[in-house]
């Protein structure tokens, strides 16, 4: 059979450095774009901008658009990834101020920037650009399930916004440090901004999700690894569709379950309990084996940012013993993370 005929989105050349816009966000999980860029591309970020009501921070300097422009910023990146991917009415004035200060606006939200008349007019008046990152390429085929050469690792989650991107990035870095030929495959707006290209999976029409994932991780040499950033959760009532399409299309050889041990309910859907790690492992194997019967779990990635180093280490050691799998925090690293890498490559 022939390879898929579609292609990845062209590599992004975004105006840098960035001013990260936090809006009026009160939940850190909804500011994951800002945190992702601050953590993985700090050299491209000069500061952050927030408006009244915001209670989160990346730790970068709080700057006005004019101050950021004077510090070298060339664009304002909307660092919020909220439910529905919408631009809040309270944000518009700050975005217009940024354009008037000489900054382009970069967005990974579902809504198109130019669809807001006030922003379109401000862009026309100021000469600044409105740049939408969450735009799939044309010509994506439906998935065909053809077995592809090369190896693939997919991060999956008990929920959204708890470390799938960070885990894939950390594993990619560890693979490369071990001399392994590997690529990080971005599937969301933040990952695409970090990597400079990828596939915005949650903006792809449902029928083409698996085909988009096949394009994202094409045939490769037998010893090559693609580290695929996961999206959503197959247990999330709102976002399971993109998770399943990515699972089938990636044909993952190995998956790593990402989990926040402090979370007990689905983010933004508090009437739904969070699934256990064991439930995610079981269902991922059952569904993933449809396109790769050899799929296996390489281990578990915990977000232990709410714990002290000693508490986090003890929790992960206990969970590793209970599950019979490596459990590690990719940000803390250490021997536990090395064991997770070993297991993924075994």
C-alpha cells in the first residue's frame, strides 16, 4: 500500500521573542501554553501579561505590551488553552494594546483571531499580524491502518493538562542524549510552537484524526523513534475522540500513562471521577491493539509538583511497587526517570 498522501503543516517561523498572555486565568491547567513555552523555550520569552482576575503566573516578569516591546518582544502569544478555545471578551482590550505597541498576536485557540472584528480592525490599523497556529494542513486522508516502519511512543493521560507534552519532550531529550535517533512529534498548539511544526490534532475533522496521526509519524528506519505528544484522554467525555484517533493512527509500540496524583475528578467536569492508572493501561491496550497488537505500557509519568521531593519520591516508589512498572516525574528526573527510559526502550 502507498504511504498517506497528506503532509504536515509547514514549519512555523513565528516572530520571537514572546510576551506570554495569561488573560484572567485562575486555573493553572488552562494556562498550559504559557507554562509550556516558559519551561521549554525560556530563551524565547521576555515576560508575561495578565489582566484583572488572573491568579496564575509563569514566574516571568510582569510587563506591559510597551515594556515588552522595549525589551525585544516581537509578538504576544495567547498562553491560555481554555475549554472551547475561545477568546474572552475581557481580553480584547489587552490584545489591541499589544498590537498598538508593535506586537503581532499569536494564538493556538480554536477561534480565529480575525473573526473578531475589533482585532481585525486593530491589525489593519497597526499593520501587525494575526497568526493562528491551530490550522491543520490540507489533504489529510482517512487512516488506512497500514503498519509503518520505525518505532513510536505515545503519551496518554488519565485526564487533560497533566503532563503528556512535558513527558514526551523529556523522553525525547533522554533518547537523544543516549544517542538514539528520535523526533518529538507535536500534536497541540504549545508543542507546535516549541517544535516549529506538527499536527494540531484537536482541530482535525473527526473522520481524519487517524490519518492525521499517520502523517505525523511516517515510515522511518527501524531504529528510529517518534515520541508522540498525546492529547486529551480516552476517559474524558469531551475529548476522547481526539485521543482515540491519535492512538489508532500513531500505532504506538509503547505508551506512557501520565497522571496527576492530586487530581480526583476530570478537569472542568467535576461530576466525572478520574480513572485509575490501571484503567487507562487496560483500555489503552485493548483499543490500541486494534492497529498494533504488540502495544505495551512502558511505565507511568507522575506530576508531583504539589509534593516535596521526599514525598514525591516515596509516592512514586510505592506506586511503582504496586503497579509493577516504573513510575517517575520527568521534571524531577533521577534514577526513577532513567528506569522509565530503560523500560520504554526495552
